[in-house]
C-alpha cells in the first residue's frame, strides 16, 4: 500500500513538472512574440514546450520499464524540429559555430536566442536537461546498443574544452583574418559538415568505449557553455537516505556515470554538472529512493565513477 502511494505521489509530481515545463516555454514564446512582433517565436518555443511537456508527461504515467519512451519521444520531436526544420529547411545554424558567427555580427536571432534560452538561462532551472531531452546528437546516440556507461576516463575531460576553443578560434580566424562573411545562404554547408564531423567522432567513440554518451562526456563542446549556470539549477535529483541501500543500480545505468548514492548518503541533492536530468536513475532505483526536486544549492562537488574502477560497488574514493 505504501509503495502504491509513493508511486502515485511521484507520478503526480512528475505531471506537475510536465505542466510547469509546458507553461514556462509558452510564457517564453509569448514574451518574445510580444517583444519582437514575430509569430515565429510562438511556433518555436511553443512547439518545444509542447514536445517536452508531452514527453515528460508520458514519462510520468508510464510504468518503470517503459518510461524511457517518454524521453525518446521528446528527443525525437525536438531534435527533428531543430535539425530538420530549423536547420535543413530554415537554414538556422544552431551549432556552436553558428552562435559565434551571429554573436560577432551582433545578431540577436537564431542561434544567439537558442543559446541564451536553452544553454545559458535554461540551465539555471533545468541544469543540463537539454542534453537529456532535446539534443539531436544525443537523440541518435541513445539508439546505439551501449546504454550502460563503463565509467569516466578523467584525463579525457579536457577534450571538450579543446573542442570549444577550436570552434571559437576557427570562427575568429575566418572573420578577422580571412575576411569571411557568414550568411544564411551558406549555413546549410556548416550544418551538414558540422553534424557529419560530430557523428564521425561520436560513433567510433561509442563503439570503442562501449558507451552511447562517450562523445557527450568527452568531446561535445556545448557543456562548456552550460556548466557554469547548471551548477545552480533549481531542478535536481534528490533522494531519501533511509530508502537507499547502495545497490548502485543507478550508477550502472546513469549515462553520466555519477556516483548518485554518495550524494544521497551525504544528505545532498545530485549537484554534479554531468547530470542531464534524464531520470534514468529515478526509474531504475528498485527501492524508489530517488525523485526530482526543486531547491537552492550549487554543484561544486563532482562525484563520478572512474572507468578504471572494476566495480561501482567498491570504488576508489576519489572525486573529480
């Protein structure tokens, strides 16, 4: 009886979260529409909010073993829209280079608005939830047969920063030293080339490391933008210490290889900036110890499972 009540309580909280997400994005859509007079913002943020609301709502009501369907639905709806419609059809380059080009040009549209809302301000609320629910690269990578991470290779974490700096250096060199003028007419070339390079790197990494999210962990430059504000995210995973028996099922299934029980038994929420809010840990936990929560704290405590550790149940007690 207690378990059924707890399940119903979590489902109701999940549905409340879905509705709140839907309302928030529609509020953003109306704000930008009223501010600029462009109906495009109603389509853009309204569509994304509806997709995320549907996906997270479905996640809330489905049984545990089927919950990932809700997140996959949101990934497909948002990913296909952003890459297919905005990218390939409307030729809005939402990649990091597109953001740099528009920023240098002083343009407050397209990629600049996307990065401001989804990857600078948004993480103050949802952390790196974009990576878990709306990234088109992750949408494809999550279909690979390596959903259980083998842990972290700490020395590889510098790669994402090198990628970020290389992208910035490329754009700065083209603009200031080559005299290159970026236009929407050549955005399609950047979109196709950029995504081809991402997948050319991501797929071999996933196969070699047997980890769907290896690219996200080590090579994707976007977390460099999101991490500073995601440290202060209002929405994070929390847990009940009395219910957690440290079975470590959550660690084995977490795409970010986060040592979730360490936070719970330290009386903290999961403040790691590697959390993408996918809620795999919540649906995996056999004792129902985990849940989403809203609070104020900062993520300066990274507790990650190292790949060199033979078992997450007996880790090296070192933090990254």
